[in-house]
C-alpha cells in the first residue's frame, strides 16, 4: 500500500475534502465502489485484492463502508506504524560504510 501511503502523506491537509470528493452519494461514508473510483480518479490503481485489504484495514466497525473517522484513524495508525518502524531501524542501523572496520570481503582470514 505504499502508493496509497504516499498519496495520503501528500494530501493529509485535504483529507476531509478528499473524503467528500470520494463520497459521490453524500452518505457520509465510502462504499467499496466509491473508494475504488475515488482512488482511480486520484491516480492510484489498486488490484481488487489490494482494495479489499485496504478496505478491511480501514473499516474498523466492519460495516462494509468507511466513515471519515475510520479513514482518519487508519491513516494515523499507518503513520504511527511507519514512525515506529523508522525509529526501530535507527536503533539498529549499523552503517558499515562509515564504520572504521573494513568490509568483510576485504578481511584476510588465515
């Protein structure tokens, strides 16, 4: 879902306007079809399986539709996961290029 994540990162300030644009029937929630066509209009092409996974992740109450609060919670949760992963990577980032030790392939083992 990195394409979706990138799109959301670039459009977070307009998330409510984006949701409303996707909500063609004005019902206050997004159906599977509204989400599919909205993402397509935004240039995000997902397979049916990817879309199903995305909808399942976002549809917290399992109603079959996405309310704005669920979209917002889902976006925030994905950002939090990415931030934790980023922080975790930094903890264990062994940058061998700047290390004072030579690369393993240059070591002469006797």
